[in-house]
């Protein structure tokens, strides 16, 4: 997480995304997962990848809706006229389908 935050502060968004992705994919049970999802929303929005940002926000909202991380992500998305929902077919959309909808294929 610390390295991902470092990259995010220096606007190296792709490197930051790769670090946060490891947390979300490989360490789902850690307490850092909620922050990693929020940081993914930030990084994806900074790159203009709105589908990925919305999907990260949807996962965050489903699992961690009562957290300040979700509140911040929700505000980031709604300021741009977006909403947290699964979009596209990227790696986050696959996680959304598998974990939230129970669709494994």
C-alpha cells in the first residue's frame, strides 16, 4: 500500500494501479482492501478510465458502504456525473461478477 500511495502522490497512476491491484486480488482479507479500492477510483479517474473507476466504486460500495473511503469515492464519482456501478469487462468487472453476482464464467 505504501508504495502504491507513493506512486499516486507522484502521479504515476499506472504503477499505483498495479500495486493496488495486488492488494485487491491477492490480499482480499486485509484491512487495506477498502483503501486500495478507493485509491483505484482516484487513479482511474485521474487517467480518465471511468468504467474502471465506477466498477471499483461499486465493489467498494457493496462491501464497505459505511466507510469514509466509500464516501470519498462516491463524492469523486458524483462530482464527475458518474455513479458506482459495474461497467466494462476489465479485471475489476470480473471480480464484481464473481464475488457480487456469483457468476464465475
